[in-house]
C-alpha cells in the first residue's frame, strides 16, 4: 500500500458527493422545466374563459334564453326580450361584492340598442365577443347580435388570473 492509496477512498467519496449533487440539481431543473412547459401547453386564454362564461346568457333559460312554453324546450342562441332586464342579469350572473369575481360584462343587443351591465362593470373593456342571436319579442323572432364586452376583475393580479 503506497502513500497515495490512503487518499483514494476519500477522493472517490468527495467525487460522488459532488456528482450526486450536480445530478440531483439537473433532475430538479428538468422537472421544473417540464412542469412549466405543461402549464403553458394546457393554459386556457382568458378570452376563451370569458366566452364560455358568456355563453350562459344565450343558452340558459335562467338567464335570457327563450324557453318554449309548450314543449319546455330551451332554444339555444336566443334571447327572450321579456327576460332581458337588469334584475334577470343580476340573478343570472352574480359578479360578487365590488366585482370580486373573475369577469364583469356589458351586454348590448345591437339592433335594439338595449344594454345591460353587471353591477361592478367599470367601462374598461378588456375583451369583446359577439353572438348572433334570435330575439323573441313576444310574438316573433328577429335577428340581432348580442355584443358582450368583457372586463376582468380589476382586483385580480396577474398571478391570480392564471
């Protein structure tokens, strides 16, 4: 046994400690990279979320959609003009105290120039979507466009939105 052989075991132990630390850090970095990529890959744009929420206005009989009294069938993409009131909007979509929910809306029937807005809508449009709808005025259906102006809650930070 020579004098250098005594330090051989110590060198290997130090080498493997450093190597395992570097390999561990590389594995953690790889996992973080994959998780971040997955988050970006499956992210849903805010505009799409707002449009999905806005679909309730024209497809839900508890909002503005027309429900045939005889067949009890709800007609999609319709607006019952008798239901197009502020009270109905407030019961259909609760924007929370001081707009604390995610979205606030302003709804406008473009041909009829009739508008409604949620209670915490602050005239700061951050998005827009429109739906071609049939409007039931009590006797006939007429074509119109329901313009939906979207405002994200002004209280949400960028981190809370994603």
